[in-house]
C-alpha cells in the first residue's frame, strides 16, 4: 500500500470501472466506460491526490481508497471545475446497452453534472467522505481494512472528526465490510440509498 501518484490515474479509473456494478465489473454496462470513473474516481484524485492510497501488486495498481477531507469545499470545486467539463463531455445519456442497470445511464450522467447530490444533511458532523475499491484478486485479505485505517489516520491527523460514505443497496458485501469495521447508519440513510458514518479515531 502506498500513496497515490499522478501516473496511477488510468489504473485507478480501470479499478473503478471493474468494481462499479454493485462491486462487480461494469465494463460495457454503460455506453461509455469512462462515465463511472469520471464521476466516482477521477475527480477525487484530481482534487485530493494527497488523500488517495493505492494497493500495488507486481507493479500494477489494483485497489484504492479515495478521500475528501471537507466535502463542502469539494462540492464547491466540483460545481465550478469538474461538473461544467463533465457536462460538456457528456451532454446527454448515450444509447442503452443490453445490460439495463438499475442505476441508469441517465441518472449517472445527471449525477456527474450535479455537485449538490453530495450535500448530505450530516455534513457538519461527518465532513469527510470516501470511495474504496479493490479488484477481486485482492479482496478478503485485510487490505480494505488497511486502506480505510490509513485514510482515517490521515484525516484524524488533519483534525477531521468523522467521515461518511454511501453505497449501492445491492452491494451486500460492502455493507458487511463497513459494519464489520464499525461504521453505523446515518439518519439520512434510506433502504435504497444506504449511508454510513464513522469517526476518524
Ligand atoms: C468492499 C471491499 C472494499 C472490502 O475490502 P476487503 O479487502 O475485501 O475487506 P477486508 O479483507 O479488509 O475485510 C475487513 C473485514 O470485513 C469483513 N468483510 C469483508 N467483506 C465481507 C463480506 N463480503 N461479508 C462479510 N464480511 C466481510 C472481513 O471478514 C474482515 O473482518 P475481520 O477484519 O474482522 O476479519 C472490497 O471487497 C471491494 O473492493 N469490493 C468490490 C468493490 C466494492 O464493493 N467497493 C465498495 C463500494 S461502496
């Protein structure tokens, strides 16, 4: 495990794509494989490369945790910098693929251009947030716990009290993992859109 470097960008995008279908491979699920990484991975390493940790196996990045210390500041940056360029690249949803995902391309494209989706009611108490993904061959070896521990420790050092995250309700493995690590459900969590939080210490 090590800190993210600029040269890891494409590998991080690839890991995101391969884990973006409720934890499974999302290749070909949307009309453009760049969409998922452009919403859930690349803005993170662009804005906060210092809060990204990767797992490297045989010289290849195969997992990461991506963190944001102050989600409110990230929302402002996303609205000013990332969303306009994203909307230019993806003005409309592409043609449907054979996969018909529950999280539709129309919703994904709308989310990519919408910074406000990240403004959760608990932001004052849980200002940080994260995304974590490991390729299948690295799962179940304690690396997810180590990545989260590394990010929590870094956030704690910076004086950030707590963090939150959201996940796909269909991703039962992610729920079990977060519960095992001590995350708890936040008041704004919904059965269709679960949201968890944890202190950084
Ligand atoms: C979810 C994910 C990050 C977990 O990382 P991981 O390295 O596989 O998990 P770890 O091996 O560190 O497990 C930590 C603890 O959680 C438990 N756990 C992990 N996955 C679990 C599962 N599917 N069911 C039950 N418990 C689980 C482990 O048993 C372990 O408990 P222990 O430390 O007390 O022994 C990883 O599996 C992954 O990237 N999955 C695909 C992408 C994904 O779903 N990302 C999250 C999107 S919100």
